[in-house]
C-alpha cells in the first residue's frame, strides 16, 4: 500500500503522544512538527502541508482539547478529520444520466498512467450498475492502443467502437456517439491519446473534442507513483480543459502517496476512483474517510466488506459456513477458500485494509506461496481431498512427487488441515449461538 511508510511514522508520533497523559502546547507542536516532516517525505505538496498543520494546530491547542481526559486521542481525531477534509469531505461519483440518455465521458492523461486500462475498468463498473457502456478508441497514435482497448473491452464484456488509426480523434468520437444512439448504449467512454509529456497538440486535440461533442465528464488519469508530478499534471490539465475529477492509478505500488493528499487541495477537483492493481476489477471508489483511516493505521473494513460482497459467491459462502459449523472442512473447501481470497485481491491487499495490529509496516505476504499449496491439493485424488484421513505415508509420497515438493510440505499441510478442524469444533458452539450475526462472512483461513 502506498501509505505504509507515512502510516508507520504517524502511528509512532501518536504513540508517543498517548504515553504522555496530559498534553502541553509544546507537546502538540513537537508532535505536529514530526507529522509535517512525515507528510513532506510522503511527497505531499508543501503549501498543502503548511495549511494542514496550521489548521490542526489551531484546533489541537484549544482549551477543549487540552483539558479533555484523553487529549492525545482528541489530537488523533482532529488529524483524522482534517485528512478527510483535505481529500474531500464526501465521496464524489461520476453522475450518469437516467434511462436511455447518453452520458459522455472523456478520459485523458499522460502516456503510461494506465488510461486505456482504466477506461475499460470504468466501463466494467458502469456495466455492473446496469448501464450499457461503449468504449471508443480515440488514441490513434500509440502503437497497439486500439488493440489493447479491444482486448480489455472483450474481457469486460463491453463493446469497443473503432475506426482504426486513419481518422481524426474528434471524428471517431462523433461517430462513436452516433453508433451509441442507434444501438441503445447509454454511456460512451472516450479513450483519448496520451503523450510522454504535456504539449500544445495534445491539449488542442482534447479541446477540439470538447468543442464538437457534449462531454459530460472529463476524467484525468494520473500515476500515483510520480508523486508531486501527478499533482502538477492534474493542475495543468484542469487549467487547460477543466477536468471533472481524477482517477489515481498504481496506488498499490511502492509509492509515497502524496498525490492522493494533494490533488483535491491544489485543483479543487475530487479523486473519483483509485487503481489498486493490474486486474480489470482492481478499481475502487475513492472514499476520503476510508483513505484517512488507512493512513492512520485504522484499516478500511468497509472497503473490505464491499469487495467481499461483490466478489464472494454467496451460496458457496453459506455452504462453507455450514461445513465450518460441523467441522467438515476438507481440501476441496480449502481450494474454494483460496479462490475467494484471490478474487478479493489476495492476502496482501486484504491485510492493507485491516486495522494495524502491531504488524510491521513492511510485512510482505507472498500470495504466490499459495501456488505450492494448490499444487499439493491438485495432486490428490478426489477421495483424498474429501477424506484427508486416508492419507497414509505411501499416498503422501505420491502426492509430494506429483506436486514437485518434499514430503515434509505435504505433512505440514495435512497437519494444518487437522488443526483447522479442531479449531472449528471449538468455534462451532460460538457460531451457532443465539446472538445476532452479521450477514458478511470472511472466507475461512484469513
């Protein structure tokens, strides 16, 4: 996650505050000096940091805070509230027109930001909402850009309109909208060309499209890994063509994340979505309050639940819950459980949404490690998967050979499965209790 380093530094600052009991004004100022350094190192815009620290300090040294029973917690609360305000007090969505009215969205950005992939991701989101999106290939310069859009569109089950690379982008955009009107599409996503850097011809082309087509939303895609440059790009695009909002990509990478904290303050335009991976499903609605919680190490359980509810097969989840209650969890269920975790982005992604539990910020869980486990299970017969009790030494030896692992790895997995069953027997009484249970269930094994 982009904010690991910032998150760890802020948590250390607040940990020191909590250890002081009653706070003095000097304590708060010293703590905020460290917060300021942490934000600057995270590549947050200097002016944004300066205003942020002043606002927090003005609130934090007030009498209500200093005289409260838990002043350290009050300071953390203020920092959290101001982080939310910095990124936008509320979630902004791309508003779509009702019914058959066509909403036109123009995607723009520099080359390499992930604009074409993001256009397909966005179209997939609209399709999930019951809309009929059409992707329009208006990038006639970058080699294979049209093909890339067509491949991603096919994966999303979304039609791609293309006229090849022999026409002007503005004419392709107009033709795409005519095609949409004739064929009952109600959202058109224009994938325009990017450049390695901002230039006059790029802006002129975007302006020409907006002059000839009634664009409802101009969405800028920026690469979070470029840090402060992402903010500068957003500011330039906004001044030239007036953007509606921003989609921040590669926020799952090893980046300082300052762009997410600076873009709205600098441009006045909201972050609409964040790209959290390369898969076409890895596009999350941006919630300022949830992002602030992630930054402060409080986790993001709501987004985790959203992902679970959209990705997990409800029938399988109910079946799995029933098996857990009866302590009948076998290796087939193990495979199903791992598949559900993969759908939700893998263990690493999910850990990033859980509240900090004393785990090191640089903890890395290798999702590929599950491949070895899968290889062992797939080397078993159907009977062995369903009834692990029959796994004698000769069967284990055969399974190890088939999976290309040492027999000790097979023994280890079988032992883990036995331990799970014992734990489930202990849990079954709790899960079958009379207390109210939430509808959401995490896949077993997390």
